[in-house]
């Protein structure tokens, strides 16, 4: 149940991000939209690894090797999501850096100012 | 120990470690940074090179395990043959290109190293999530490098690039995680092994997300505006990295995931072909160099995608796959990267400003090499790969794909070589290219690599002998003596042609042997005339060497591959010879394009022949297969285009007229015979099947129509070289008709006419060369009364004209005579009548040539004209000797010809003596002779009547002023023939060109420059892919 709610939230966030990136004219808003999309994806990843009533995937006295597959949360998506978050952070940082330089040269943050090359 | 040091895993250790060390080394000094940078790249190149050698020597793919456990519990990488080729190629280019980054800040150098390392990872990893990580490393490094140019356009373009690639990598991540959700697997090998587990709506969506993401990263039409903008605005060396490096990584990722997309292969190939054709179409409209290269780049990746998918569908073995995919990849990598580097070196955005290259011959040479490589000319890898690709596709009966690939290639050649022409003939600026010569070294290195890799691929493609490469070697040798005076170079070329050509033809026998002797002797004789110019002609002599040696090499070819290879060498070298002339800027391109279309028809014909007979041997043409008629038609169409048959002749007069005068002579006298030789070889196939014999009849009609139409157009010309060009076309029509007769007598006639035309047109074009050299005038109406001043030239021209016209006693009479006899023998009365008509029209223009130039009143300004240069006269004299020998001792030629022709034809000629009477004595010439006279008289009468009956009254009145009766007669003929030969062909072909331009304009209107629209296109692209792959069935139960 929780997993479904999380999953749906994640998917919704992806769609909201996509919608925002395509409709907003302000570069900063576009960057935020891409961030939202990324976050949505991360939530989806986590939701996919979740096991209902599961526990942390640490094999010790509380969780024996035999019952681990049933009771433990799948650790791989969690591992993946950490990497994805780091990458997302880097990409957002770069986008923001470009936003700053664009503002410096053009004195505007509108995406419509970026149409020098065409055809 | 050494072995473990060179293990491919260390590529990543060196790459990452180097990147970490560089900031520290920067504290010690920038020299340290540069050294570490080069060292790391060299080490990576060495390691991938060693892996390549190992797998080439047959060792199994090198598996790279990490984390101390086996997959799927850890990430593994693999260096198999494909991986090693791609990784080594990228490393090599990365190492060479490092030159341009040596002086950058350490941060840039660090990012560069990471980028190259990331591409290696994308190529080698076998883990899906790891692939995502490497993709992101590569993307982020690219974003960093793109910031090196911070003009407003570059920043804008980069932001659009960021939006698109972030979108794509998000899709990749979603696809990966959905795939994990359905299968619980991330290891690519496991995923492929458990493909059936990828089912249901989620599994399907996962696959589509992955596929869409990779395709979008490859910049497919129409979702690629963001990529083009970056190619246009980025620094050339960074654009080179994106085009050669990043795209390679993504393409290889697609390649390794292809087994997952087994059901979508055709859709992926369709995406590729749309991209290939449309990009190259839009390329026609480009005016800036880097954007044009961007279109070409995207097109080439599209071609790679097509090849990868269709080869998988065709189930080819791994060697063939590597030859095609690897060949196309290496070709794109080296050539495109080289051109982007060159763009930096030139420093000019607009195509027309590239003419600054002219002041740097070395750079110009590199430019030509790179363009030829991209366009798929030999000896570069792309040529062999494309050849093999077409062979495989024909075997798989994918004809539509072949057509589309060839159309795309043609469009690409069109804009690339138009660019070349613009560069060569653009206005000369005082300002030279801005970068130092050092920047050229990496470009040369790539040119050299292209040649080396081309030679390696040629071997893989099945070219096992070295002799086809002799022309290229001769060209290269001549290039080395370029600083010597012109006459030294010319004599060297002649010497090499005699020695090398003599060796090439030494063991060629039969019909091929005859042609080889003819082409070699004709080529060398006419090339002697080139001695008359002593100005430096940059590039002329090396090209001449290639051409003169390719000509005799062609008849030596015994396989279709050898034939096509040498054919393309002739095409390319003659194009470069033509385009060198200042007047030829507009004419050279049609010449090349029609030649290319001709070559493509040959390629298709050979491919179907190979699919039919499973053989590359030219002798397969002599055995009938199920598709002989198709092969025959394809070969004939190609060869007719090359021979300038009516309708597809529009390239011919311009090219012949605009070339340098000695090149025109070569084109008309010798190079045109190459198409005739092809016809003789190619039409063997017709003899074997009844259907094709009917087609041969059509061929005969086309030949005679060409003869007649071209003769009429020749009468209409005032420019003497154009007149000779049309005359050449007309004479070739006779030869085509003679071949089409498909009889022993017909073929003897054809060869007889070939020899005749070679000598006659050689002389006449050299006469034109002499006249132009002395007076600088080209129009017949500017001449008059030169017989006294240039008696030797006059004599030569008269003999040639007599020999051509078919008047006794010269060789042309025999030819015409044989032709009529052969036609009567076959019962071809229509073509025979046209022969007579054409002979009459021929008289008109030939008489005019002599009359207008040498007879009549002398012009005062030519009072102290000298006789022609000795070199020209020598060449003419040699050709006249040939004419005399053939006229009075026809047996010298005809007997070996008769023996050489396939005994398939029943021999109808019996030679008894040496004189003409004896030979023609076998038939009774009187009735036909009478007929000829009667027809000519009738025609003269008709013309006379028409002129006097006032049918063309207005015209006659206009013409009457200030004209002598003879001039008036010619003016009348010109108008009448002008009416009879409407310029439908040129109208049609210019319409085709305009339509292509319009389509290109239309197609590129989607590139509005708006980043959000580009992102929207990506979204649409994903949806379209989902629907095309059949995703709708998952949307409702």
C-alpha cells in the first residue's frame, strides 16, 4: 500500500516535471522542473525496491540468511538511487551554472532568448 | 606482470586516477599536468591496442571482473573484438586530439580525460546501471567542455543540449529501473539470456524507454535540433568529441543492447534511414561549415544504426559485421573528427570563406582526403564497408533499403563536394588561416590513419592483390616530387604510366587486353600534350598519375570488387582533374553526381549479381541467373549515364567544355571509353537470356537517339569545346548502338569505332587546346582563316575531321561502313536510317569546325599567330599515325579484335588481305552506299527547300543581315536543330535539383531554435516509437 502511494507520487512528480519543463519559459523554473522529474524517478526507484513490512537488509541476529529474501527490503534500488541522486545533483548544478552565465550574457532568463542557431 | 599492467581494467584506473592526480600535479606546474595527461591517454590507447591485438589473434573476449565476485553480484566489463575496435579507435583519436587541449586549464584537461574514460566504459560495461553511470559521466564531461566557448550562441545551444540529454538520461534511468522491476536483473548478458521474462506492459515500456533514450542520444530526425545547434556553435575540437566520441559510446550501447530489441530491429533501422536521408537532404541547404558537418555527422550515425540492425536481421557472421559496422565507424570517426578540427584551423564559419584554405596546399589536401572519405570513395574504410553492406542487403532482398542508402549517400556527396568546389574557387583573401601549422599535424595523422585503415579494410573486404593500389601509389609518389618543375613531374608521370601500366596490362588477354592497350596508349599519348603547359598546376600531376594508371588497371579487374574500386578511382581522379579548372565550378558537381549515380547503379547491379551467383567474379556475368535481366538493366543504366546517353547527358557538355583543355581531351578520348568497356563487359549477361536481348534492342535505339540528338546539338554550338563535347557524345552513341547489336560484327565495329573516336577526338580537343592557347578565344565565330598561320594544326584537324566524318579513305569510313553492315545484318532498319541521318548532321558541324576556324577571311588580330606548341603537335602526330595505320592496315586492329570477341558470336568476318577493299569485299557495298548518298542528297534538298520556302521566314529575315550565304545556312541549321532538340533533359534535371532544395527547406523548418520545442519533439519521438513498436495493445485490456 505504502509502496503504491510512493510509486504513484513518484510517477506524478515525473509528469509534473515534464509538464513544467515544457511549459515554463523561465530557465530557472525549467531547471526546477527537471529536478522534480529527477526526484520523481528516484522515488520510483525506491518504491520498486520496497518490500511490505520488510526490514533493513542487514544480515545479523535479527535477520537470518534464509529469511532475508522475503523480509528484507531489496538493497539494490537503494544503492542505485544514491548514485542517481549524486548524478542528479551534478547535472542540476551544471544547469544552474549555465543559467548564471546565460543571464550574464543576455540579461534575461527566458528560454525564448536562446534561439540564435536554427535551421 | 606486464600482462596485468596492460589489462583493460587499467584503462579505468588510469583514466580516473589521472583525473584525480591532475589537480595535484597542477600544484607542481602546468608541464606536469600536460605530461600526465598525455601519459594517461597514451597508456589507455596502448592498453586498448593490446587488447585489440589479443582478440585479433584469436584469444576469447577479455572479461573484466570487479569487486571480487562474479556477475551478477558485481559489475563486469568485456573487451571483445567489437569493443576493442571501438575503444581503440576512440582512444587513438582522443590521444591525437589531446594536442588541442594541451594549453587548456587543468580542469579542462581533467574533464577531457574523464570523457575519454567514460566512453570506454560505455563501450565495455556489461551492466545496465553501470552503463547509465558512464553515460552520465560522458554527458557531464561534455557539458563541461562545451563551456569552453562562451559566446551567447554557444551558451544557448549548450542549454538546449542539456535539456535534451537530461530528458534522455532520465528515460534511460526509468527504463533501467522498470527492467529491474520486471526481471530483477541488471546484467546485460543475463537480461539477454532471460529475454522472455521481459513481458507485459511494464517490461515493454521499459524496453521502449531504454531504446528511445539511446536513439534520442544519437540525435535522430526530427528530435535532433539541440544536437545540431551544439555542432554549429561549439568549438570544433569539442564538436569533434561529441560527433566522434560521445556518439560512438551511445551507438555501442545501442549495439550491445540490440539483442533485447529483437522485435524492433526494423523500426530502429527505419529511424536510422529517416535520419540518414533527411539529414543529408537538409545538408544541401547549409551555409555554415560546422552545422553542415553536424548534419553529416547525424546522417553517418543514422547509417551506422541502419547497418547494425539490418546486419543483425541478415544474420551475418562476425567478420562481415565487423567489416561493415567497424568500417563505417572508423571512417566516420577519423574523417568527421578531422573535419571538425579543420573547422577550428580555418576559423571561418561560412562555407564560402573556406577559400582561405587555398593558401595552404597541405591543409587543402587534407580537406580533400577527408571529404572523399566521408563520401565513401576508395581507398577509405567507408567505401569497403558500404560495398559489403550493399552486398549483404541484396542477398537479403532488401532493395528499398539499398535505394534509400544510396540516395542518402548521393545527397551527402552533393553538399560535401559543392563545398569543395566553393572552397577551391572562392575569392582569394589576403588573410590566411589563423592557426599555426602545428594544428594541422593531428589532421594529417587522421588522414594517414584513414588511408591505413582503408588498406586494412580492403583486405578484409576481399581485395587480396596489391595491383589495384598501384595507381594510388603512383599518385602518392608524384605528390612527393611536387616541388619539381612541371615538365619533370609530367615526364615522371608518363614514365610511371608506361612502366606501371605496361606491367598492369602485361598478362591481360582477349578483349580486356585490347582495351587495356587502347586505354593506356591513348592516355599516355594525350598526356604528352600536358607538357605544353609549364605553369605549376597544383595537384594536377598526382591526379594524372592516378588516372593514367587506373585506366589500364580497369580491364585487369577480374572481380566485381576490383572493377568497382578502380571505377571509383577513375571517377574521383577525373572529378578532381575537372574541378581544378577555374571555369568548372558549376560543371564539376553535376559531373561527379552523375558519375556517382552511375557507380551506384553498377554497385546495385553487382550486388544482385552476387546475390544470384554467390560469386564476386566478373565471369559470373557470363552465366545466366534468375535476375539476369535486372542485372543487365542496372548495369546498362549506370554505364549509359557514364557514357552520356541522351536524357542523362546534361553533365557531359559542361564538364568537357569547362575542364582544362588537355583534361577535356583525356575525358572525351579516353575516360569516356571506360563506360564503353563496362558495357562490353556488362552486356555479356544479355546474350544469355532472351529478355535481355529485347532490352538490347532498346539500348540500340537509345544509342542512335543519342547520336542524332547530340549531333544536332553540336551544330547549335558556337563554343568549340562544347561542340566537340556534343560530337563526342554523338560518336559514343554509335558505339553504344554497335554494342547493342550483340553480334560479332557489331562488337568488332564497336571496338573499331572506339579506337577511331579515341584518336580523332584526342586530336580535335588538342587542336582546340592549341587554338585557345594561342588566341584565348573559344567561340567559333571569333576565328577564321587560321590555315595559313597554323598549317600543322590545320592538317591535323582536317585529317581528324575526315576520319571522323566517315569519308573514305580514312578509318571513319570503315567504322561507319561496318556499323551499317552490322545493322542491316540484324535487320535494324530504323537505327540504320538514323545512322544515315546522323552522318548527315555530323557533316554539318564537322565542316563548320574546319570552315569557321581555318578557312574564310583571316581576322586582322591574328596576323602574327604562331603554330601550336610542340607538345600538342607531338601528341597529335602520334594520334595521326594511329589513324593512318588503322586506315590503311585495318587488319592490325580488326583481326585481334575479331579473335578476342567471345566465340559465342558466330564469326561473320573473314579477313584475307590488308586493304580495305579486301575486307569490305565480303559484302556488296554498292546498295548501301547508294542509299547513303540518296538520303544525304534528299536531306540537303529538304533543307534547301525549307529555307527557301519561307517556313522560317521571320528567322530568315533576322538572319539575313550582314551574313554570308554560308553563315546564313549555318544560322538556319542551328535554329532548326535547336527547335528539334528542346532542352527537356536539362529542364528536368534542374527541376529535380530545385525540388531537392525545396524539400530540404521544408524539412528543416522544424528547427526553430526553441529548446522547448526540441524537448517536445523528443517526447513525441518516444511516443511515436511506443506506438510504432505496437505499444497500444498494452493500453487497454
